[in-house]
């Protein structure tokens, strides 16, 4: 009898949820997830839809007329440039994320050590940059006239490599990770600072590294403003800026009255993808991020809950 009562009341407690409430919560969460997934599916299906069908019937999850014209236009006219810009973007993202994590983790770890003499100064130095900035004009003058970074690969890599906010997050994580006893034990065993940092601190910091690494990688992958400001060489364009230029060219052709007035121009504009091209550009941009995220989802979610209060 007691076992039956215990079995029936095993969910009893101040935070217990009834079966009916569980079903309602699952339905609400399912609808929320569906509302997040449907726009992504709509982007993909629209990119494979014929432009005339989109103009006539609008966008739909089930294309009335399947077409690859948007992708043929993009890769047919600018395929080599898109591949080059993809190469640049991947190279910048990988190098910037790896070296950025290296510098920021060392900076944050040093600031978290209570026995480090200059930790207060370095923490204030990073925090100060979040409050005051020289602005766009000053940074442009410094980067072009003092460092001569215009039309170089370094202008795409260096500015986003170190972020003050990420340093503060890492410093807070290192300070609250409870590694003081491990560090003291390693020192007693004769381990140096770099060995402690590389073999003790970094392995237990994977959630924080994955979280900051993901933010840094997405920032690099989505970057286009530095290309607009500093780069004239097409061989150094990133994928975001390249796709933006392609879309601007399409809009220019459609808005040019001289092209629309001629018979050949009118026929070309009728067959030129517009909405499907926009969606194809979005697919090309977001697909790598969607493929990359699942591998780091476990560490990313754990990193977001590092500061949560545990009951």
C-alpha cells in the first residue's frame, strides 16, 4: 500500500506538474519550435521555386513549379567569385576564431588569477574599451595611414579577433570554475603556468570556449562592413559582401528604365530571378551555420547555463 502511494506520488512536490499541464506545455513548446522551423523551410523551398510561380501565387512550403534558375544564375555568372569569397570567409572565420580564443582565454585567465599583480589594471583596460570608442573616422585613419591595412587580409582578421565582452565572460568563468585547488596541486607537483593553462584550465573550460567560439565564428562569418570600408580587391571579398553586391546588381537591372524599355531587356527581366534569388542567397549564407551548430550545441547550451543557480 505504501509502495503504491509512493509510486502514485513520486512526482509530488512544490514543483510537481500534472499530466494535463505536461501535455499543454509540450504542445506550446512544439508550436513554438514549429514557428521557428517553418520560416527556414520556407526560405529553402522558395529558393527552389520558379520566379513566375512566386509572382503569381506567392511563396509556399510546397513549390508549384520546381526550378534551379536562381542557383544557375548565381553560380553561372559569379560561380568563381562566390567560391573565392567562400574560401576567404572560411579562412578568416577559422583563423580569427582559433587565434581569438587563444588570446582571449589567456587574457581572461590572467585576469582571473588573484595572485597576478596586474589583473585589476588589465580588467579595467578591457572594460574601458566597452565604454569609450574612437569612432569610425578615427579607426579608419589609424588602420589606413598608421598600420596600412587597406586592401590587406589583416584588416578582415585583426579587428574582430579580441572582444572585451568575451574577455569579461571568460574571466568570470575562470574565477568561478573552482580550479584554485587544482592549480595549487599542479604547482606543488612542479607544473609551470603554461602547462597548468594548457592541461588543466582549458580542458575543463570547453563549454565556455564553445560558447565564445561560436559567437566569434558567427561574427566573422557574417562580417561585411570591413570589406565595404577597406577592401577594393575582389579577391579579398567575403561571401556576405559578395552576395550583397550580386543582389544590388539584380535590383539595379530591374530598376534601370533603359533596360526595361527594350524588348530584349524586358524578356531578360521577366526571366531574371528576384525573390527566389534572394532566398537562394540566404540559403548560401545560412547553410554553413546550420551545419556547424549541431556539433557544438551540447557545449553551447552548457555554456549558457554555467552561471545558473542550482537547487
